[in-house]
C-alpha cells in the first residue's frame, strides 16, 4: 500500500501542490518553515484526520482562504485504488472515500495505516497515560473493525455509571452499566496487551540495548489485575464518595522500564527519542502482521537530539523496512544517509515544491 498522488490547496503555507509520489523513499528538503511538515500533514490528514503534531491541529487553513483541501490516491496493488478527499472549512471537516462521505476518522485509520516519527515522538513516553492509551487505541482502529464499537460501548457505560454515582446513587441501576463496562473493557484490555507484547518483541533488538540490559514496556490494565467486576463491586463505596469510577481500562498505562526500573533519569533525550521511534516501528510490525498492509512511515525532523552516528543507525533501520517512506530534512548535505537512498526528492523554496 502506498500514496501514489497528492493534491493540496490552501493548507497552511501551501497554496497549491500537485505531486506524484514514489512507492519507495520520498525525501522533502527545505529550510525551517518552508512547508516540509505541512507536506506530511497533508498525507496524515487523509489517513487519520490528524496533523503530524497534534499541537498544530488548529489553523490548518491558509491565511485569507475559506477552506483547505487535500486529495490523495492510495494504491493497494492488484489494480485496487481508493481516492480520499478531505476539506477543512470554518464550519467543520468533510472527508470522502471514493466520493462517499466518511462518518468517522476511524474509517480512515482502517483504510490507510500510517506510522509517524517526529521531533515530538518521545512525548509518548513522557506525557500523561492518556496519550499512550490513545496511541494503542488508534493502532487497534487499524486492525480490528469491531474495536471501535467496543471503545464506544465502554465510554458510554463509563459515563452512565458515573452519572449514577453522581445522581441517583442507586447501586442496582449502576450494576447494569458496570456489567456493560466490564464486557467492553475486557475486549480493549486483551487488545492492548497484544500490542504491548509485539512492541516488546521489537525492543529486544533496540539500538541502545547494548547500553542497558533490558528495555520494555510494562502494561498496567487500570485496576489491581484480578477480576475488574469484583474490584468495582468491592470499591462501590469509594466510587460513590468520589463520584466517579476509578478502576477500568480508562486508567490503563504502558510504562517504559529500563533494567527493570522506571526509565526516569536513566535515558538521555536522544535515547528516549530512539526508544520511542522503535516503539512506533513495533506498532508498524503489529499492523502489518494483522492486516498484511505495509504502513506508510513518516519521519519528520529526525536530526534533533540525535548525534550523526545514532541518527544514521535509526535511518538505516527504517530504510531497511519494506513499504513507502517519507523523510524531511533541512539540507541534503547534512543527511547523506537519506539523500543517497531516496527514490524521489522534493525541494521546497519559498513555499514552492520542486521534484
């Protein structure tokens, strides 16, 4: 699977872009602020409805324009292709696949698996647990069509149970929603454990494994580990006092362990970035094995916080994988390990793209 064509109008600094894309290695070269990341954002928006960096999700429409439009063609081989169009305007977002409107971005995730490694990738290890839960959930949207239904059912049951805790405080009424919550939660929990197991398989060959005796993610389900139903029943009084449900998959986390200890203060910023990047590659492996689709890999701003040696090792590892890849670089002279192996190079000058 790969992007074969990209068409962009009025997206941030890109006024107009038409580009055929290579199924192998694509490199986008330009100065800071020239539009390299916006190039990747265009592809990411059509694959997930999100920008590469969620912090830049606002104001994607070019100044002075009414709407931003991104269209892509995706080639799955065997004469199977799809066309995706995303239009963002002041009134909202509209996405279509082959001229049929998409109701949710999870439908995009099921069609176009994409893995992104950028300057903020290490934040998945340092931010709040909710960010790691969201990452695992997005991956499952790729590989398990009914996962979305379980996720929605869990959120609904949780909200209803919390409503009872704050409102009627009727335990018999809460029991109905507790059972629904536990049922949907068991599906989510099993899927997350499967993903963590696959990530840890990938981390066995980590680029910094020689410096540490063991690097892994340890999964915490969000309760003590026994029966969630029993724990919720046992803690009814505490939940009633607090007015919300404490135990459940909505409190789950995946924590990085180094030498069987919490990673805090043990890894440098560069080492954290490498481990986080390898976690993303582990997610790629999981998606590939489950769907037989090669996820597209995007690598933005790989140079920050990495020395040339480690950067070269990480780039080599990514280039050794099959499938389509996109890299951004400030200067091809500074990134020969990418430039020398690129199948297509886009140069950005004053917000203009030249292949």
